[in-house]
């Protein structure tokens, strides 16, 4: 018998994931503070719940995709949270919350008879829509086997990293630290080349044909920066949050992060200077302003499939 599923958090990532589960034939009950986000699911047959506890009283397995650790803790552990539901036995967190929050939530939900699955994702809005996400998973082996068919609806690559709560979150924030580092360093370098007289598009072609190629130069520059669309689909403030989570865990572990701290400072500066909804690729505008140049492509380019 197929499980009843709950989904809480229908933002840029959550909505397409919820739609994929529903399209795969699963019965779905959803909850979000945004009524318009709920309308799309309701129109295709999903039930709507008023609170996370209501979701967890109707669903056997409840997914969440939420923006911050604070929201995750409130949804999972608050008075109207998942812990007070009557049906959910497995909680699947697809947010990026950091290891500390994952461990706290897992420990408290376990006292309510609910197993926790950490399942943060990489691949962006396009990956969520197309079902090509990479999903890092940490949970007990039995829960992993239970949710694996569901995760395979959402992702192309499912990577089990261990049983301990928080391990998948650690892997995710490390990944995002590296993604942010590639972005910041690539912006700095390409702006320098543009100032020196190189055509930005030609420079990106050179880098992507050589050893400097990375996720920013191969995907984000061709798709979002060179055409000046800045539509990668990930907010600067969320990238800052993820880098900050990584650096906080590194500090707890006693690990010095010299480069990571420089990247955190740049992401924090950009988040403070920009608009709340600013796309992460717009970070290049600060380097352009300081150099007095603009990085713009001259011909249409298709991004290389690197994420």
C-alpha cells in the first residue's frame, strides 16, 4: 500500500518537488503560509492542511522544504508542529539546516516515535522541476529503504552518507561552501580579465576549456551572468546562510577555514547590500562596480551541464 505523503514548504524548491510526488500518483496533503502556492496543488487534487500538525495527522511520511533552521525547528517541534501529529512516522527534511538543527530535531522527534531523514538537495530549481536533483541522505537504514522510492521521484542521484543525524547536512553545507567559493573567485577573476581588455565570453570559453573550469564558469556564467538575466534561482541571502552554517560547524570542530571565512565575508556583504530576493549570481555586480566594467556576453551560449 502506497503511503500518504505530507509536504510542508512550497517555495521555489518545495513546490516543484511536491508536484512531482503528486504526479507520480501519491496522495498528498500540503501546508504553506502562501495561499497561492497551495492553490496549484489543490487544483490537481492535493488536500490542504492548516498547520504542520494537521499534515502529520494525515500523512504517513512528511516532507519539509523550508528556508532557515529557525523555521525548520518551529515546523517540526512547535506547538502546532509535526511532533504533535497523529500519523507521521517518518520526517524527511529537504532543507539546508546544518548539522546542529538536524540533530536537535531528530532527537526530539524520536521521543514522539518519528524517525528523521536528512535529505538536503543540490541542483537548483531546474533540478527540482526536472527530477534531476542530487540528494544527500543520512538516516537509519530501515528509514532509508522506506523513503528511497520517493526520493527517486525527486532526484537522479541519491547518495547515502551514513546513519547519524546531521551527516547529510554536513555534506550539503560543505558542497555549498565550495559552490560559493567557486562563484566568488570566478567573479573576481573574470572581472579582472574584463578590466584588462579580455572579452568576457571568450575568457569563460578559455576557462571552461582548461583547468579553471568549475560550476560557476560552466553553468552560472553562461546561463545567468553573461546574458545578464541573473536567474539562477537561488537567493544571495540563502547562500550566505549556508556558508555561515558550514563555518559555524567548522568552528565547533576546531577547524580553521581561511578561504571559507573570506567567502563568507563576501557573501555577507552582498546579502547586506542587495535586495532580499536578489539572485546569488548578482554578486558579480559588486566586483563590476569596484572595477568599473560590466561582464556581458556577445553571443548566445548554452551552459555546460555542470551543477
